[in-house]
């Protein structure tokens, strides 16, 4: 990776770096729409889905968590 790009990334705040990682991950997902998960990853997703189905009011959405994080960083 170019030093100039690394320097630009290092200059970002933590919240900006997290948003950049999200954008990168989204672009990877779009380019590689189908990727293989391991059996343990599938099992973990099944476990989490079952946990959600048993108690849908437990936990928070990604949007809620991200919003709270960004508010804390701005303070």
C-alpha cells in the first residue's frame, strides 16, 4: 500500500476509520456476493438466530450501536 494512503488513513479519527472499514467491507461484499462460510460460522449464525427468536427484545440494532458510539466520540 502506498505510504501516502497509509498517512491519510492514520490521520483519520477513530470513528472515521471505523466508517472507512465499513465502506471497504461493503465494497468487498458487493464484489464477492457469494463466499463460503465454515461450518462453525454457520453454526454460530444459527445459534444467534435462535437466541434472537427466543428473545427478540434482547440486544440492539447495528444502527443503534453505531449512533451511540458516534455520539460518545463527539463528546
